[in-house]
């Protein structure tokens, strides 16, 4: 008997309407899954998974810091910025930036990230708990996503313009 393949993820491509974001998301999450690297979707894409509608700047994904080395070899042709410690406010995190089909993908560390609280001007630990990730269908793909309450909490701490937009759009859905 022949091998059966799940091709549901390529159907949008076959229909001619796969976006670069969808292609990049499939590409990077397939690599992460095949390498057994724990991850979760965060940032603007997670906000969109919960109902925000603002334009997406990039794909944000958290992985354990000790797994960056496992990922680097698999994505070396797409690295825009090698892993480094980004300590530019409001962030303090391990970060690597990839670009696939003109879509930027930020891979950040899951356990040592700190964010600057805009109100108190204090650094706050922002540690991922992959056991609490929620499976959400994003662009036709079931993926682990930061829990809604964690997403809203860190966006409130950051309180950048994009964070306020995401919070308001997500909260307006729960009111309706």
C-alpha cells in the first residue's frame, strides 16, 4: 500500500492564494515540529488568532534558549540576524530574525525574556510556559499559541501603540 500524505496545508497554495505569511508560518513551524523544538506563537500573530485585525509586522515565535543551536543549522540560508541578546527597550531577550519569502520571523527565547513595564519603568520577567499553550487554528494550521490572558498581560505591560490596538480589538470581540 502506498504512503498517505496530509496535504491540507498546501491546498491554499494549489488554489493560488497562499500568502507569504502563510507560507512562512508553514515553513518555520514544520521545521520546529520536525526538530521537536517546543514553541508557541506570540505577538501580533497570536493577537490575530484571538481576533485582532491590525496588519501583521512579523511572525513572533518563542522557543527554549538552549534550542537555538538546533534551529540555526536548519534555517541558515534564511537568517537575517544571528541569535543575539537584544537589550533595546522595551526588550531584553535572546532573538534571531529570519526572512522567508519576504516575511520576517522573530524567534525569541522563552525563559529569560524581560520586558519593560511602561507604567512602572521596571523590568518584568516574561517566562513562557509551553504546558499552558493553547492550540489555535491560525491561517488554516493548528498551532500552539500563548494563552490569551498571558498575551493580554504582556501587551498591557508593554503598552506600545500596537499593543493597545491589539488589546482593544480583542476585548471588543468579548463584549459583542
